[in-house]
């Protein structure tokens, strides 16, 4: 399994890929002798698509997944294509007053990036924007954490995050940053679309320039001794508060004809 590719592992992640982007799968490796659970059905689905399937022992799968929780299945794909800036700007204009995006200012842990993509998919986000430098890549760990969402939510990697935020504001998108020091909380925000939610990286939060380019900053109220949340948890809280305010309550399904919800 050489060459340029992504490795995606885990039953749910691979099943989602089979259902949404089967044309990207080049090869599959399943745990040798697996006759129970979800693997036999997954094997039949892969073979029905004409995808070569080989068997391997657990030790080899452990090595191929970098020690990740592969659950007995791993596939090689042609790669996840990230959205270019021109296509992103076209999507912003096309979506108009229904546009919603997530901006991650320096999230460097691949697992956090993947979890943020999964949250974004669940909340009907149109795109996730990250800077090209000092940001996590779509590694195998990120793809596993995304649980299939890396194929349904466009990831936009920009050279100049500040320039992108300025452009969003210029075309009428409300740019809101999450900042633990902000006096106004997300529950008093009155969210409206079009909206770009900006969340800072692990530990340091929003960079100064990013914060200055936000139309408003909001905090998530913390009641205990812990002063901050994991970035992917914070993203989930923020996105579903947006959905609650916009649609009456969270979990009403996908908005704006976005791809199907992940489990």
C-alpha cells in the first residue's frame, strides 16, 4: 500500500466512506479470520464495489494504523481533497444568508481537528477554515476522529487567515470569536446567519489579531473550577447553541441541504 494516499481505519469511518465516497477507496485490509461483528458485512460491501480486499494479522494492522483503534479494518484512499479558496468564496456567496462556517485558529492536534470536523458535520456547517501554517493536517488520527466527516465537510486551508476574516466581514458574514474572557456569553448572543464562528487553538485560544478581526467575542460560562474546555468540546457547545437559537432546539437535522448526519 505505497504511494500518496490517506489511511482511514475504524468500522464507522470506513463504512461512512463506503456509503459517501466509495470511488476514493483503492484497497482495503481486514483482520484475518474475522467472521463476526460488522466486518463480514463491510467486506461484502467493499467486494461488491470491486475494491481489492486483503487480510492481515492484528500486529500488521496495528502497525499500519500507527497504533490507532482500527477495529479490524483499514482502507487506502486516493486522498481527501481540500477546498480551494476560490471555491470557498463561491460557496459563501452562493449560500448567502444561510451560510455557516467554523474557523479554527491554530488547532494543532489532529484528533481535535477530526473531532471538530465531526461536530461541524453534525451541526450542518458549510465549511471549516484553518490556516496553512501552525494547524493540524488530515492525518490518519484526524480522519479516525472525524468518523467520516472529512469526506462530507469541506476543509479550507488558507494562507492568510486574517485576510480571509476581513473578506468574510466585507461580504456581510458576522464573525464571532470564542473567548473565555468575554463578558457576554453565547446564551445571550442572538446568533444570526450568515455566520463564521472562530475558535482558538489548544491552550492559547484566539491570537490577538484574530480576536481584533471578530465583530464580537463571546464566552462559554464555566461553573466549576475548570477554566476552559477541550477545543472540540467547545466547538460542539458553540455550534449546537447556534442551532438551538436558529431552529428552536438542537438536533432538528441538517440545514440547507447539507450531507447526511453522522452517527
